[in-house]
C-alpha cells in the first residue's frame, strides 16, 4: 500500500509538472504572439509614418515646383510686358521722329515753293514782260540778232513755266484747296503725254481726307510716278486710287523694264526708301511686284483711322 501511495504521488507530481510546463509554454507562446503583434504594429506604424513623410515630401515638392513655375511665369510676364512697353515706346518715338521729319520736309517744301513763286518767279515774270515790251523798240540790225533776242525771250518764258511747275509740284495749290483727287490729276496733266500715256481712276475721294494723310499719300504717288519716269522706260502707266470702308487702296502699274524684287539692293535707293517711310508713317503696307522686262506693279493700302472731312 505504501508503495502504491508513493507511485501515485509520483504520478501526481509528474502530472503537475507537465501541467506547469504546459502552462509555461502556453505563456511563452502567448508572449511570442504578443511580441509579434507588437512588432507588426510597429512595422505598420513605421510604414505609415514613412508614407506620411513621403506624401509630405511630395506635396512640398509640388508646392515648391508650382512656386518656381509661378515665379518664373510672373517674371516672364513682367519681362514681356517691359519688352512690349519698350517696343511701344520705340515705335512711338519712331513715329514722332518720322512725323517731325515729314512736317519739316513739308514746311521746307512750302518755303521753297513760296520763294520760287513770290521771289524768283516774280523776277522772271518781270524780266519776260520787260523783254516783251522792248521788242517793238529795238531796231535789229540783222535777222540773226532778232532770232537771238527771240531765243532769249523764249528761254525766259520756259524758265517761268519751269519755276511755276516746280513750285506747284513742291506744294500744289490743288492739294490745299480741292484735295487729293484734284491734286493728283493736276500733277499728271503736267506730264507730257508724248513721253508716257497715263490713265488715272479715282473712287471714294469726294470727301476730303485729313490734310496730313492727303499730303503724305500725294507724296507717295508723286514719288512713285517720278520713279517710273526716271527709271522704268515705260510708255504706259495706270494709276487707281480707291477709298472704301477698309481704307485707301492705291495701284500703280507700268509696262517698263521692271526689276528683280528678290535683290535687296534694288530697294536701297532714296526714292523707294522715302516711299516706304511715308507708307509706314500712315501705318500702311506696300508691295512691289516686278520682274525684268515685265513691268512693275506697286500695291499700297492705307487704313483710314480719321473721319473724312466735309
């Protein structure tokens, strides 16, 4: 009995030890699981922190990039605005300079025209009258002497006509009194039709333009016609001046020898430069269409910004 009791006691102790070991192992396993969960939570928390940092860095990067773009865009707009203002000021100064030059030129033309008409023209007219009055009082000793006198009288008469022509060309009275249409036709009538046949067509010029536009446009057409007479060797010239709601269109076409418009040096002459300057002053456009032995067509368009005068 004693042996059985000892054996039973030993078994109970063994069972107790096994239970203790089992409990200890369960506790260890539970601790390990808790540690794993804690580690997992820490890892997830770290990952969330990293993601948060990455998002913040990304947002900061985007903000910085947008700020840089905004600053650059603002600077560029500022720079473009400054450049535009500078270009506008340059253009304004050029227009003022061109206006002053053209006004000075027109004033000088008026002065010279007045001097020719009132000064030299009057003197030549007086000389012609005196010579004519003396003709009946002079007793010529020979026919040759009389012819010499008549030749001198003829030269004085031609000089008077030339002075009058130059004076009117420099400042035509028709332009001041009647307008562009009358002035152009009067100017063209002075050209010998034996040299060149000229046709002119005008439309819409019944009402006066402002005097500045009329004067500058008259000079453009006058210079263009003079270029044809001097350089084109043309026998026929057509001119049209048409005013409508779009502005003034001028066409000047000759059948002369023409020139190569692709060669820049053909545009370096003073005459063409003056024409270009005047057209630009009126904010217009000009185009030459020409080729050797094919004649020349000059197309001009002038916007009319100012209301016509009655």
